[in-house]
């Protein structure tokens, strides 16, 4: 290290802890290793799902890059759980809280040990936001390595299709052999699922924030290109340590606005509303759900990708991925934002444009399929949708807001008034849908599923049954204080705040109340009682009477981590975080 550089954190801590060197030498470190920049290489490796199972090779290549640049890697792992595996079970209550627990463990690894910087390897629903949260919190030089995406399955089947197929089997409308055949081939390789769900969205946001190398989000996992990105990431991280370039210099207000622009342009998962504000808060930035609404109104959707669009995410990377979208929307971005390359976003894009191989290599894969690039990443002059399609609704049913993914909602449902069908548990709503006891025009209200009530699980099973029913998917809505999968589509309102367990108005809804959803006016409200419209003052009086006798139900979780979460979790409006 240069003499005028500040002493590395690892070397300062060695001066006060005389046991640490001995313990490291006990792991076959050399004395030379002790004096090198110490790099935490923390991954989500585990056997929970295909999105992490391939990480050992990536960790090895990151470590090789660190060694090549003169650093010493220290390998750790904190695995995640898969929303698809725990969906529709009690395990889903652990999903959102796992983000905070995972971020805390990375913090412990990073700051509890004498590390100088870190590379975090993840690619899925909660692991990516957990790692971005830890990067912002620890403020050590850091780079995120996205874990990549699966290759396509036969007939373009995706794993999220198993839900409506399973429902069809239960109704006797589909042969079980057809479901088994789809299950066998739906996940042919490791990597994130083949749709722009929470996993793929998180990888895009990491790159959009400037925390991942340009073009590294959503690389098809079997390609050796991902291994090259891994090695380059390790080398670049050591350079960041030597420059003392920390995440707080990258994670500015403008960087988060860039991320929201990209979120809109790809039609990203609604779960980003829970994650980006929490990550921003760790970086000292006030980002709210209203910022999403404001930015989404002016940014077109350019990515024609599943589940709302036509093409799998594998093809999105072939079409140029995040850099291609950024170049289409260049004038909407803050190009002077610093990134982990040590250069600004604008400088990165200029280099990519000058590089004769960057897009040629990717587009060559599309040539194999005879698909035009503009079919997948649409030009701004011909967008997939005219705005980003995420709206924040307010009203007497959601005083602190609720969200809806508007561009996936049928136009005839952008304004809707229907009678409430109220369920205190998602299982009850699912059963009613499977038994076809929901009528066209109804508004299913699923409550006591928020962060403090039940960990804020996804209501994906109910939503997918509704969206697969031709009699309901253009006539019927769901409103919940729970959340939805990134693969969700249809007239579904989530994140209603305050949640029911906190005495929010959603706790006061009764069967037969008229619920209004008005996307153009950003409104979610109770507008009638007993299936009849009433003036606003009468509705207020009825709600006051109900509130006077309302009592919260007994806690659903009385021990374990979920009992802690039920006591300390914040509102979904603020990201439902533990801290």
C-alpha cells in the first residue's frame, strides 16, 4: 500500500488482537496473507433452490480474482429460502424476515471480522436485497455479483405456472401426468427463474444502483461469461479497497432514482417497494413509495418479458440487458452517479457503446433464435407500456397507501367497485376460489397477513388462481395487507397500510361493503355498506362504530423469530424492516 494511504482496517485490528493471526495461520494462511487486503466473499450458497446451488464455482472465481489483485479472500455463506418452495405454506411467513436476518449475518461477518471490503454473491428474492442492505449498512468497499438466470425450459414452461396447473388438477380439469411432466422440465439449470420476478428484478436493481459491474445482471448461469464476471468482480473489489471507494459515495439519492427508473422500465417486481426504501434508509437517503409512483408515471416499460410480457429473462440479457435499457433511457438517468467501476454511469455507457464486442456477443445468441432485439427490449418510441405501471393508492381503506402493478391489470379493471368478500387467512380465500365460490365483480379482502400479523407472506396462490380464471381475471380484484410475488399479474392490490393487526381500516371491512379501486385517481376506499353506496360522512361514521368494538386477534406467533418480527416490524410503507 502507498505510504500516504490510510492504514487498512484489517491491519489496524491486527495491532490490538494478537490471537487473530494465530487463528488464521491455523487455517493454512501464510504470514504474507495476513498483511494483504482482507476481502469477505459472502454468498447465498445453499441447497434451498436452483438460484444458489451453482455458487461454489462463482465463489472460487471471485476468490481467484482477489488473489490475482493481491488480496486475501475469506469465504463465508448465509443461505436464503426460496419463495417458490415455501409458497402457500406456513414457511412463507419466514420469507420477508429472512432478508433482515441475512443482512444482519453479513454485517456480523463483515464488521465482526477484520475485513477491508466484500464481494456478495446472490441472485434471488430475499438474498439480493439482503446483500444490498448489508452493503449500505457496513459501508466497506463492496461489489455485488448477481447470480444469473436459468436457461429456458422445454416449451418455455416456467416454474410459476405450476400453481394454476396444480389448481386445474385439483378441480379435475387437467391430468396429473401433465403437471408432473411440466414439473420435470420447468427448471432445467441453476439460476433465477425465467421471469421478471423479485429475483431478476433484484439483480437489475443492483446493477442500476452502480453496485454491480456493467452487464453482469441476469447472465444465463451456465455461460462461462458469468465466471468471468466473478473473477473480474474479485479483482475490481481489491482496486476499490486501494481507492477507499465506499458504498456511501455510490448510493446517492440520484442512484436510487436511477434504480426506480430501471424498475419501471423492466416492469419490475412490486417487492422492490419493500426493499429499495430500506436500503436507501441505511445509506441515509429518504426514498418513499411516492417516489416510485412519481417516477413510474413518466417512464415507459421497455422490457417485453415474462410474466406480463412474452419473452423469458434469458433473452433479456441477450438483447443487451441493463445497459441496453439504460441507453434507451439515457436522458432520464443521472449519468454522473459513481459506480463500482470507479467511473460514472455515463462513462460506463460511453465505454459500452464504443466496445465493438459488448452487444455483438449478446445479440449473436438472439440470432440463433431468429428474434429481433427490439421485440425484447423495445425502443422508447415503441414501448411495451406507456408508463412503468406501478401506482400507490390512498383512501379510507389505505390511509398510508397500498400498491398495484397497473400495467398488468386489465384496462376494464382500472376503475372498479365491487362487494367485499372478507377473509382473515389466505387459505380461506384460496379454498373459496378453488370451490368457485367467488362471483365476478367481487373484491376479495385478505387481511391479517401483514408484517406484524404473519410476516407479510405472498398471496401468490390466490392471485394466480384468480388470474387463470377467465370469469374472474377481468372482473374481480384482491385487496390485502400481505404482498405478492414478483410474478404476480392481474387486479391485485397489496401492501395495504396500516395493516389489520395494527387497527388499519382493512380490519374493519365487512362482507357486502362496496370497495372502490380507481387507478387513475390513485384511490382505494370503502364507498358503500350492504352493497349500497353511501355518502363519505356515513362511511366514516360506520367505520368509527366498528373501530370502537374492534379488538385485535390473538398473536399468530408466540415464540421464535416470527414472534420477534411481530413486535418490531415496521410498516410495509417503510419496507417492513426489523431495524
